[in-house]
């Protein structure tokens, strides 16, 4: 049969696109590589839980505090007021989303995407089965590329898809104890320290009975495994048993174009939709999958390939401002340990804490407190120009 859409990639973005399209009555094929688990801290905000109907049993921990740690060891605890951040383990969360897509009507295929061929009838996705080594074919009218930061669909089909900037992330899932040393099962630690990452950050995120400890960097000669070992030691977790180790690229900037003008639209990491500065990706990936599904459905209904552009337009309409501000923050504060020290110092400010978490929890800039925005702007300039000492609380 020729499917309406074949979705390449079964992470949160691809699984969301497949489910949405299947629920709207379209025939969908979902192609995914088996056994791949993306390194990820696993944090999901309340808006994701509500918008995508995530059940409580998928949450492995409830986080009520975030701790920022500076190069000199300054610690700033930021309480999450009136709520929590949910934590998921990608090994189980991604499979839950794929299973839900299949239950909605999407047909699952297992294999690695190789290329797209075309006839007058439409595109055909070619893939290789990992076990049998045989080549499979899926005929479709449209293709959604949701196959990660170094997307082969994007490289082959979309202008600029082969030039997306990214950091390499690495983490280790370990057996987690109760409160111990610098570790607490109800708190996420974010470490801004050039000895761990010279241009990004390290993290220690609880997952209930386990924890994710990792870091990311664009610097090629950084020893990611040694940096993670140092982070584990600093947190008092160096002797905890390791469950698994994972590494993968994380994109840093949305692509200028998400479609090929014919029959392909990108979603999630393939389109570059990971938030700068924070590196948050699950929520934006799922939104990316949803808008890609919306664009594909519009194109199928109208026959206009221009409707594939709807995906990027819908995403940027809601999230462009947040990405712009977070990108400017990363450019300003991640360049040196002196700047990172100032960033953590700025996080002492109660207005910064409240506005940051309101924006994170609800995924929009908070406009209800104009005076707070003015105060933060002034303090930000003072920190960047050195008017406020980096060691001042």
C-alpha cells in the first residue's frame, strides 16, 4: 500500500507526529531503529504533561528544586513554586509514545533509513533491517524526517540540513542512592564549570531509582567520559553502579527551512528545535512533531506543497522569542568561567528565579511583570559589564 505519510524516526517527535496523523484518520508508517536510547536528562514541564496527555506512571521522579553550581562552587537553589518538573527515562518513555502511536493506528517498521527514491506516484523510503540486513521499502505520499540532530533525511533532502550546529552530549545512567553528598533525589543540579564543560554545562538529574549524570560540549578534544567521571565524583556518586552509557549530538539552532518544497518536512532534532542555553528538547521535539503532522495533513488535504511550510511557521510563531532570548543568554554567559560565575550570581535574584520557571513551566515569556523585566535587564547589563562583582550574591 502507499501510506499517506511515513515518519522516519520514533523518538518523541516522530512518535507524536505519527500518533496525531493516525488519530486524524491518515494511514501512517513509523520507521524506527531498534535499541537506540538518546542521552537526555529527561525533564518534562507541566505543559508537556498536559498538552500531550502523559500519564503519571511515566514519571520516574518529581523535581521540586533546581540547583545552579558555579565554577567556584557557589550554589543557588531555585525552588519550583506551585508545582514540579516531571522526570522520564527515555528508554521507557520513547517506547510508550511509539506504542501509543501504534495503538492509534500507525504501522511500525524497524530499520535504518537509507534514502528516498521517487516515481510519479510519490516517494519511497528505503531502509535496512538491522537483523536481516535486507532492504525494505515503504511507499508514501509524504515523508516526515524526525531522525535526530544529524538527520540523514535532512542531509539528503532539505537545503542546509547538513550544516546544523550541535554539541555532543554524553551521560551515564547510574543506580541512585537516597540523599548523599551533593546528590538529592528531589533536586536537579546544573553545573556551570569549565572543568566539566568549557562551553555548555553538566547535569545530575534524578530518575527515581536511577539518575542521569552527564554533560555536553562543542569542543572536539573534550574528554566527555572523564568529565562525567569528575562530575560523578564531585556529586558523591562515583561508586554507584553504572546501568548504561549513551552519547549523541544535540542541535543548537533551528534550521532556516524545514521542508524540501516537494514531499518532505522535518521535525524535532532534525529541524534543530532544542532550546539554546538550557538544552531542553523533549517538549520542543513533541511540539515539532505536532506541527509537522499539522502541515502534512494540510498538504494532503489541499494538494499544495507550500503547506509543508506551515510546520516551521507555527513553531516559530509561538517559540521564536524564547529561542532568541535563550540563544543570547548562551552567547553572553557560556564563554568563560568568569561569565558563568556571573550567570549563577544573577540566578540569586528572586525575579530571575520566578520569571525563569514561569517561562519554563508554561513555555511562554511572562509579560505580567514589566517592572521585574526592567530590573532583570538592568542587573543583566551590570553583570556583563562588571559593575557587579562576580562573587556577589
